[in-house]
C-alpha cells in the first residue's frame, strides 16, 4: 500500500467548489437546445467542476513531421501480432521488462480487469488519485481516436512526440528480445513495455493499468498490483477465455496477487466463487460490492447523475458524476473503493477520504465513447457496447437518461462478436437501425450484419449503408424526418473503433 495519505482541502476550497458546481448546473440548464455540436475535446456532455484533466481523446498532431513519425511508428507496430491474439505465455514481456530494468517496479499499481466497464473505472480511479495530488500513469485499451490515448500521464494522453520518443528509446531492447525468443513481441506487448517505461521515466506516483484481455497471461500482468479490481464479468472473447463466467473468471483472477486487496464488482455467482477462492489462496483481502461498499442512491441530474456512495471507510454523499446510467454509478463505487484501498482506508486507517476532494474528482471524470453526447438536434450519443451485457446496460441507460420519442441505431461490429445478442438488447429501444461497417480489418461486412439485423428487427426496420459517414447521415435524416419526432435521437454503437470513427466524423476530435 502507498504510504502517502490524501490531504484535506480547506473550507475556502470547499465553498469555491460548491459555488462553481451550482453555477455550472444553472448555466447548463439554460444551454441552447439547438446547439449542433458540443465543444470539441472537452468534457463528456456538460456539467463539470474542478480543473480539466486534459482532453478526453487525443487528436492527430498538427506538425506534419510529427504526424509522419507517428504514422511510421504505428506502421512498425502493425507488423506485429495483433492485440487480439492471446498466447498463454508471459515469457516475452518478462524478458522485455528484464532488459529494461524492471520499470514496472518503480511505482505502485492498481490493476483493473473484468469484461465491461474497465476503461471507465480506470478513468475514475485516475481522477481520484489526481485529485489527491498524486502523479498518475494510466494504460488502457483499445483507443478511441489515436494510439497515444493508451498511455496517459496525469489524466491526459501523452503527446505524439513523447510517444515516438518512448518507442525509439525501447526499440533496441525490443529487438534484443525478438532475436532471442521463438516469436517476436506482439503489438500489445510492445505498447505495454512503452507504458511501463514512460511511467517510470515521468516518474509517476501510481499507475492505473487495464488488462488487454483476460488476466493471467495478459502482458500487463508483470506488475504486482497492490490493489486488484475486477469489474463485472460476462461472456466475451469466449473462444480465448472460456464459455462461462466462471471459466472467464479463472483467467481474469490471475491479476490477484499475494497479500493484495481485491475490489470485486457485482459478479455472476460462478465468477464470484472462482475469484473468492483465488483471493483465499493468496491471502488477499476482499471488498465486495453490495457488502463492504456500493451505491446507496442515485438520481438523474442535468448532464449526469447525483450519487451517494458507500465506501469501505464511510459514506460519501452529494457526488455529481457527469456520466449516464446505473452501470456508471456502479463503476464509480468500485473506483472509490479501489482508491480507498490504495490509501489504506479500512486497513491501516478507518477514516474516509476527504469528501470535497472526492466530489471534485468525480465531477471531472470523462469517458469518451461511453454514453457520450456529441451533437444536438437531433441528439447523437456514442457508446462502445460490443457484447450483449454491455448493450443491455447501455439500453437501460439511454432509456433512463433521455426522453427520446424515437431512437435510431447505427451499428458496425467486429467479426466473432455475438452481434445477434447485441441487436436483441437494442431492439426494444430502436425504432430503426442503420447497419454499416468501420475501417478495421476485423470489421463484419454491412451485408453480413444486415442479415442478422433483419432476423431481429424485420426487413422494414433495417437500412444498410456500407460507409459509416453515409450511415450517420441516414440515421440523422431518419431522426429528423417528421416534425412530431422533435425528441428523436441517434445511438452509434457496436465497437470502440466504430465510435472513434464516428467521433471524428462528427467533429468531436
């Protein structure tokens, strides 16, 4: 556990934060409903408090030479195994860490695994640590718009220049490992090495690390996370991780290390049993959502929701979270418990974290591409749901947060996903759906997706537009076509890549 303790803010800071919050909410209540595009590169939707944590998603560099070098690095990385190829071995990444001097040991880490909610939870953990004046590194995947987003320092993606510099710094060591192993390091392994090296170089006080896939054999698992977080487990990547939540939990439980503290989100019974057994085997301390911590209450608010959370150290009320949906509230409870555990709350000390600092942190959270509003009249929402469980919580969140009289879906998905399950989750809330495809080499063709969509929606509710820009235009036209549907909206979903490309097309980046 970190020995550094959070500091309380004085009464002047608390009053100023409270006044700022009230003023912003009042201003946002009066926001022009016909605003076409929400300001690029700022918060998710509207309400916010405290200093910005950096742009939510990075844009391409302005300098042509830097852009060229970044593209060069990306092309070199693309010649390696893709990140969806999982080989059950940590030999290569361990060898890279060894020749780099074990940079991942230079700072304490919070390790985040699970099926859904990992990135949003990691962002919340990061915001909390930043609010308590710790320098942070965050490693998440996949990216929404630029590969540089995967490695963040103090809440903002590292610059393209620093990304390039880090790559070339470790490249000789990468080539050394490549030459000594049966297979070259993968794309994800090299990026993981870059992240750990960048964090050590910064240096950071704490790292928040999201697994790429699974846990035990994931390249990130060369860290010894003092806190291990497991977000809700459901069926995804079943060809690689297992066909039941319990089997998948076996792999994800690999992030639980000796004497760690484990923060468990609500889990299916078989997954919970596997994770608790693993915790017992390594003498880890466990805090379970719904038992030791959780969401006490939540209500929809302007631009997000108001929460009361119960942490392992006490109750935290009056928390504004500028994100939509019950799932985001649960992610917030998990993030809070993880940061309490990091600071030793509930173990070395019984007092809770400073309430005003916690409020300020949560009010600053962004999560690009997760229930993100990027346009008004009609409202266009982006959400990266790509499996049935994620789609179900997104459908519930959209229904709760927006009073849409008519909702049009836009969906592009990757091959190998349970697209029928995703479509079935959205069918009750979509009046019509426009199926399309993104630019990924793993994209399912629009015609193939349309065939499944027709099974679920019927032919009259499905439109096919192979190009994403045409699909967005068609969906917006459908939402606008009749005056009576003044409260119509568009939800773009299916994958992170789809959402990232839509975000660029809608001028968010």
